[in-house]
C-alpha cells in the first residue's frame, strides 16, 4: 500500500525549470513536499525522499494524509 501511495503521489508531481537553470518540483496534493536540484532526475529523487519523510512523519504524528486515488494511509497502524 505504501509503495503504491508513493507511486501515485509521484505521478502527481509537477516540475518547473527555474531561471537559474535548476529544477523545482512539488506534489500539490501533499503540502510542503517540494525539492530543488540541478537536474530533473536529481529533483525527482529529492522529491521522492521528501515525500517518504513527509509520510513517515505524518503517520507518526497522527496527521491526516491526503487520500490519493483511493489509497488511504490514515487507517493503518502506527509506524514504529
């Protein structure tokens, strides 16, 4: 379930080439999940790392995570 959630979230990511030549990425459905890197691939990797940390922290703190394509992580057991 977690792998599918990450996959779906990454499919929703948007990327932008900034004026300084770096790439900015974010997942609008996941507030605060963003990244900036010199290449698009590095930006994607950093964005996925940020997403994974955001999910783990959110679950540990009991935050309601967005439901993505009917994948609901909010009713899972606490991450230890």
